């Protein structure tokens, strides 16, 4: 992978599955051009089908996302 530049406008974000809650994919996005959350349709290996993945913060420590408190 290329060297990470702290001045870069591109940030590393995690993609979490809407159905299984697993964080499987990581991608870079340009925060200047795309300010709202990314939403991509990708393959979920746990469910073995394509589902929608939405952007979360990059967190390599855990794989599952805790549910939000209301």
C-alpha cells in the first residue's frame, strides 16, 4: 500500500454491512468532494450475497459494530 500522507485529503474509512453488522471492507474517500457517508453495494462473505455497506470510522480493533443507544 502507498505511503500515508497526513496532508492528504483522502481518509481511510471502514465499510460495515447493514444486514450482518460486520466490518469487512476498508476504502479511501476524498473528504473534500464527498462529505456525506458512502453507501456501496458489495459482497458480504458471511451472508454469501450482495448487500449495502455504509461508511463508519476506521477502527481496526474490533470487527463488529455495537448498536446505537436511543
